[in-house]
């Protein structure tokens, strides 16, 4: 029996706030969709995982799922219904299919197994939670009547079906221009496929709001930190002088300026200081130990290469970054307007949320070489956790 899992991730998801669709926001140091895909990739009953993403999200997806052995995604449609049809068609050679929301990252192996098992005796299966609250029908915000909650369920995903049946149902909906069906069970119901409901899981909730994302991040981060009681702190300092140029690179962001920083690589003083702080927390040598300036291969290299090395060393010891704090000392250029972009760039590289990254800028009140605008300095502190 061949079973495919379709992970639907085509929406914009901006109700959750932030600069990214919710499926690409970080929780516990990884994108929401990373956790979701991982759950299905690791399940022994799943033969194939097919993701469906939004147009223009290819780079976001590649970054978010780095490290996972997953099939290339397909591009979804303008609605969830359309994206599900495209995803199901992409794995039509399998016998059965489970369709799941990317924004439900806490799906358990146990629930996946229960949906698969139920398909042996049912044509369609959805998990759900019985409604416990009193239900009101209130069009326009004014209550007209109380609705009996008996037999009412709040449905979840994954929703399981025999492949050919749900494929045919989606095909009929498409050819007949039947739209507005909000889940695959609705598609099945519309075209005569009986769907059985089974007990879902309370923690298999859908992340919808900014509060949901923040709560999920706290939960996963707390698990990671509890498992790593060894707290290490490192610091790094870097200085670079100016030379003629058209911009200064700090924390990976190019800031327009009539100078640039002089150095063997891209001279990103802030990221160099951060790398040294991380290496220091691990008891390793400084950045020059791993990337000697005497070696031509590092000439003009982007400093993210050095940061990746530090993170790889941390991962090799099953460690995580807890937080980083960076201070940039410069009279010019103005750093403050670019701090948000810097934090957004560092967040996925460090596998932590932007709330765990502090970046500050100050001056020397025109004292010394920095005050004379001959260069700038950067200071960084990094806290890491190890088992």
C-alpha cells in the first residue's frame, strides 16, 4: 500500500503578522513548514511527501526546508481547494493520500497512524474535536439563536482518502466550477464520498495568529533549552578601517555610504564579531583559525560563510543559540534604519527568532579614530546551550 502526504502551504498567511507568510515563520529555530514536513517524512507509513506552495515562494521554501530530504514542491492555485487538487494530482500514482495543512506543525505520529488505519475500513477519514462550547448563530454580530453543539465537531487535518476517489471528486469540482469548498472533506461530501470522523488531538491546532506563532515558538524553544542545560557565553570584537567605496556591509546588509570597510573578505565587522562570539562560546579559536586571511579563497567572501561554519560546529555538538547581542560603534553611516533588516537576515542563519537578536548602534561622540570617521568597530556576545 502506497500512501502519499500532501502538505498544503500555498497561502499568504499574513494574518499571523510578521514579514513572512506564517508557514515560513520560525518556531523553535525552524520554519513552521519544516516541523510539519518532518513529521510526515519520518512516519514509516508515508511513502511520499508532496508540498504545494504559493507562486514566488520557491526561495522561501528552499530556505525553510533546508536539511530535509523532500521532493520539489508544486505551485498551488488561487484557493486552498485549487491547491489541494494540484497537490493530489501530483501524486496520483499512489493508492491513498493524506492532506494536511502546513500550519499544523504539531501533528503527531500517533494521529497520522490512526488516520491511515481508519482508511482500511472507510473511504474518507478526518480527525476532529467535539465542540464543547455553547454555539451561537449571530449574523452581523447579533445573536439570533443558540445552536445545539450535539454532534458538532471542529475538524482538523490530516484528512485521508483513497486516491482515485478524492482525485475524481476534485476533478469534478474543477470541471463543474464548484468553488468555495474549505477542506477536502467538503469536496468528498459534495461528490458522494462518505467521510468518517475520528478523535483528533488538542495540540494539533492550526497556527493562525501572531499569538499562535509566539506560543508555538516558546513551547519548542523551552523544550530545546531544557534538553541543553550547559550554558556558554562568548564574546567577539572586530575593527575595520574605511576606504573608498559605495557602501558598508553590516550583518549581511549593505548600507549606502561614500566609503566601504577595508578587509580581506566582505569586511562585515558586525558578523565577524558575532562569529568570534559563537566560536568563543564553544571554546574554539577565532575566525582567522578557520578562515586565514592569507588564503586567497576567502578574498571577497561573504561573511555568512563564516557564520555557517560556526553554526555547523554548534550543531555538531547538538547545541543551539539562545540569544545574541551586537553593538556597532560608528559615527557613520546611520545604522538604526537597517537594524530590522539585519535581524531578519540573521534570524534564519542562527535558527532563532528576531526577539532573541539584539542589535544596537552608538557613536564615540567624535572621539578617537572612530570619531574621526576613519573606521568602525563591532562587539558581540553570544549565549549558546549545549547538552
